[in-house]
């Protein structure tokens, strides 16, 4: 896994330098061009990782096969909501690492990069739990292990409120009535990052919006290993069986206490 983490850290450095820095020629380009450039960076960096059989991006849905004898497939979301870049908001990149088969039972690690005032990587595996790394002087330094408390104070409610059911609206309003603070960036990686850094809270989106293999499984994996829970509203997200590259799901995750309302 160290090869994979090193590739991700190189990706983070290159995206910061080539895309996000103020001097970058890409910063003023169309979001599709930025996304394609980030995809190119990811594909190039993983070409050197011999343990990776192939990678597949959320947008292209095309396998890039690197090393036939490798044992991992890596899924990725190159930029989690490029539309945020025009407002100079933070963005993220999400990776899932699957051993031999693309299904949740074979998910061995999940990683995301959070680009903001500082660039941070969150890496999760069953052996190492959930680790936070922060870029300092162009190197990633390990910080604390991330762990969710039983209860938090963040209410990250995503999706189109006009489409929410009365039941869902009532739950959201109940959290606010109990002193929860709204924290919502419209970037799945960044919303998860806020809850993890603050040690608890709730994220909810009742719409069939997130792709299992690229978004829901990796983020659910990280949150669960941090001591929280992730569901599709009725079922633990890590118990969903699907091989479909296009399958989508509602997504709820957070601290154990808040998740009692979405289980």
C-alpha cells in the first residue's frame, strides 16, 4: 500500500502546483479542462505503481490497465465538484482501493485528498485505521489518527431541499433545533473531512446521487473505520452488493448517535 499512498501524495502535489496555485495557467480554464488535466495526472502517477492492475475514473468509466500482475484496482473521482473552483472553494479527490474485484467486500483501503488553505490526505485501512497527513514544505507529515465521537454538532444536509420528504425535513430541522451547525460545501470529500476533523456530526443526502464504487463505498469505509456509520437510509452502505459501475445511492454518514435517525 505504500506505493499507492506515495502515488496519491504525488498527485496531491501536482494538482496543487499545476491546477490550484494562483500562477497556474489552468486556474481560469473551464472546469471540464481542469478535470481532464487532473485525470491525466492520476493516470500518469499510477502508471508507476506495480501493485496496481488498473485504474478507473468516475467520469470516463474506462479501465486504464497498468500492470497485469498487480492485485489492486483503484477507482477515483478526479475532482469532487469542479464547479466549486470558480468560487475559489475547497475541493477534493477520492480513491477506492479494491483487491482483484470491484465490490465492497474487496475494498481494502480508501483515501481522499482535501485541497484548501492546507492540503491534507486522509488514508484508511483496516490495519492502520484512519490517518491524517498534512502537507508541510511540500511533504506529507502524519498527524493524529481520526476518530469520531459518539455525538457531534455538525449538520451537513445536502441535496435539493425542494425534493425532500416531510420526514427528512423534520429530521434536519430537529438537528438545527438542538443546536447543530450547518457545514455544507457541496463536495462529498470536504463535507466528510469537516465531520472527521471536528470529531462528529451528520451528513445526509436522500437523493440517488452517489456512485457506490467511486464515492459511497470509499467515504463509508473511512467513516466506519473512524468509529462512525454510513447507510443508504435503510442498509449499512458497506453491506450493499453491487458490481455495477453506474449504480447510485442516497448517502448518510456520521457519528453513531446521529445515525440512529438514518439507519
